[in-house]
């Protein structure tokens, strides 16, 4: 082969490889789990929100995801890539996590109770309603199989373990809260979806009936009948599954019946909104509070354990269940540090701290003590 033909073939080969890579990347980011940006009537509703500014949502008090000091050290994308690809073995439990799998199919639907399933997945029964929050049963909190692997022993539930779900509630669109494989596996069992503005676009794209998607702004209460109301509330966080930042809203939830009030914090940093929520609802019987995956570099959008304790006091919680831990290493702290630090921070607080194992039943109408299984 002469030099000219060699160069020609080499160039064609490079063009082919580049085209294949480009085509692969295009296909990858257009997989259904990435979702699509809100459009049509949904976008019109978003544009009318007082919390939406030009092309993105903002917290009640605008904050940066990364602190100024952290950004001075290195760009956010560099920090993220180094973290995602780095070794996290020292941050994971040394052995499989203990669990106690409650049989959801045989539970009395009239029993007021909850089951925490690791990270932020919570199954609730209130006033005869079955509610499931942020279900993640995949082995990775990521669209890539080797990033953010679940701790061994933390995945004990799957879609077939659930009875029909009256309300599937999603706090925001991050991978560790909105898990496409789990959602699609649960789809035949889901009667209604409850989510903040913009998140309904995912469910519409994934084939859910729009008529069954309740998608509202912060401070909006929906009456589901039979003495059950749910309110979408603000949190101090952010959203986005790819490069577009804050295209959808993030939230906390309050679930209220004549006999019980339950708060689920979702993700978010500490701010005055917790006191405002406490005043609005007059306290809560049970609160599922984010406590884990924190770091001073992104302090504004995740609570430290002492702030989780303060937030629980602010909302007037009687019983507190820590969540957002014990499944994924998304921060640099030891896997059980959030528990031990929250125990110390709760010593002088008025609420009772509950520490159930993954899958352990949490009854709402009777006292139950839980062991410190994490030490």
C-alpha cells in the first residue's frame, strides 16, 4: 500500500471511529432513563411558578451547590469525576448490612406504619393508603454500571414484594431517588404519581397516564380523599440528570390524616424553611430526615448531622427516622458516621430517635425500640 492510500485509509478509519463514538454517545444520552426537558402545558405551568427563573428553579434562598472555597480548589466537574471514579472501599461497610425484611403483602392495610428500605426509599401505610417514596432497587445509583454501587445487603426488596401502590411519591430527579428500572418494574402496581413541577415529564415519557400524575408546586396540598392529604413542600437542594441544571423542582412531603402527620424531608440543606414548615403543620408525629452524604464542600444542599437534629426540632417532630444513608457512598464520610453523629446531636433533643434496620417494621400506633445495628 502506498503512502497516499495508507493516509487515506487511516483518515477514513479515524472518521469511522469518531462517528461510531459520536453515535454511541448520542444513543447513550437519549436512553429513556435520562428523560427529557419539560415542554408544552407542563412548561407553561413551570413558567408560572414563582420559584422558576428564566430557565431554572431556585431554592427559597438561592444557594450554590459547591461552596466558593471548593470551587477555588478545582472546577465542579473535576471534583465530580474524581469522586465518581475514585476508590470508596474504605467508606463502605466491612460486611453485608443486617436487615429484617417485612412481608408487605401480608401487612394489614389499615395498620399505620412504615418500612425504611435503605437510602431514601420509604414505604408508608396511612389511613388505608399505601405510599412509596423514591424507590431505588437497582444495584447502582447511576446510569453506568460501575458507579455508585449499592452496599452489600442493602437491596432486599424488588417490585414483586409490593402490593398495589396508591401513591408513588418522588422528591426529585437525581439518580439515587428516581430510578428508571425500579419505576418501570413497579409501573403496573402504581395508581397515582405525586411529584414536584417538571418531574412528571419523566413519567409521561415512560408511559404513565398523565391523568394519574399529580404534579404541583411547593406549598400545594392535594386531597386524595378518605381523610388523606399530601402537601409538596420546599427543600434546599437542586436537580438534573445530565448537564442541564435545575430544570425540575425538588421537594419534601407532608402526609396528613386526622390521626397522624408524617414529614419526609427529601434531600436538602439546613435553612429557615424547616421552622416555617413546623409552624404551618403544628409539628409531626414522625419525620424521615435526610442524614448522610454530606460534605462541607456542598454544605448548602445536604444537612450535617447536627443540622438534621436542629431541623427535626424546627419541624416539631416527635419521632425521627434518619434516611439517605446505608446504601450508597456518595460522600467522603464513613458509612455509619451519620448515625453516630446524629445520636450524639440528639442527646438533648425532645424527639425520639428511631434506628430501624433496612426492612424493619416501624409501627406508628405503638412504641418500639430499635437496636444500634450499625456499630
